[in-house]
């Protein structure tokens, strides 16, 4: 495993038809530190977590997820989207130390 | 003689039942006392929130009634590891341009940050079916509360037993 903070993946179904309700699965690599723990040397580990996830479909913001450090490390998130147009689906994760991570997939319909 | 024997038998039966009742009752009470010693018990009814949760609910929904229904909160009854507890929130409410679920709130009663997550949705999402994984400090109630664009508030609750503290 050579993942670094902010590595993200989004998975959508292989075959999508217009109007389908599709499930979008996502995962991002992030420690999600609460700020309550210390290292083995006794140094406090500062809070470091993703505070929001914004989902845009085409040019429309379709969902925004506000998180706290109560989300588990390497956060997974899955939700549904009504696939009514061919457009990129973009997710932007922002953490409390200014990190911004982006990943997108293209929603394209199978030619019938 | 027959009278006497009958009365002795009925006396024994009554006495036996009474003894069984006392012993049985004692056995049932013991685990409750053990639990009470290890940690203070939650209020059994999730609709009676603690002070912190009451404040969060007041800020989010004001005086609007929080009714149970239209939401399903799917969580394990026992979470071995409080650092990773799966949560699925689903709803049967419509997601159309006129009527949709605009917000979903996850509240974990005794976590350091009880208002764990807030989801803001639009009709394009198509349905409320959201899953993620959360941390839990101890055994408590989890609340999934959703708010429609018309101002209705619906909720579902789940009691989760946590074996390993996931919050430090």
C-alpha cells in the first residue's frame, strides 16, 4: 500500500442508461485524526480531518457532506445520483488544514 | 388424612414457586447491577436526549416536532471496534423538484462531537441512500434525523453496543 493523503477513488457502474439511479462509491486516503491521541513519544497529534465533501454533477452542486473527525480514517462515502445527463461527476474533499483533494468520473450513457 | 396430604402438597407447591421466583429475580437483577457499576446507563428512550444533544436538536430544528418514520438507520447492534462502525441512512421520501429531503443529520449521543455529520442534498441525488463509517466512543444511541424542504422532520434511532472506544 503506497497511498498518500488525498488519494481518492470514485466508482460508478460500468453500464449506465439515461435516467438510471446509480450508486456512487468513493474512498479517500486520510488519517482523520481527532486531536485526542498522542504519539508513542507523548506528543499530541493535532486534529486533522476532512471537514466537507462537495459533489458536483456537470456544473450543478448536487450534494454537500459536512464531516467532523468522527468519521473513520480513510473515509468511504456512497450515495445515489439520478443520471439524467452526460457530464463529469466531481468530488472535492477539503480538510481542516487547507488540503483540497479532487477526483472525478465521467457519466456517459451506453449507446443502445 | 387425605385432606391433610392435599394441603401439604399445595403448601409445598406454593412454597416452591415462591422460592423459584426469589432466586430467579435475584439472578436477573445481578447483571443490571454490574452494568450500572461499569458505566452510567443511557436514558433508555432516545426521544429524551441528554443536555448536549438537546441543545443540538434545538439549534437545528427549533421547536418543530421530531417524528419517528420515513427514515431507516441501519447499524450493527454490536460494534466490536468503535473506530469503524458502518452507518447506512435510507429514506422512502420522494426526491422531486417540489418535494425533497434537503438535509440529513447524524448525531451520536455520547461522542466528543455529538453532531457527527450533516448532509445537504438536492433532488438530483434521486434517493436518500447514504453509507459511510463513523467512530463511536461508547455504547449509546445514534440518531439519523432528516429535514424536508417543506420543514418536516423525521428520525430513526439505533442503539449500538461499543466494545472498543474509538475516540481516545
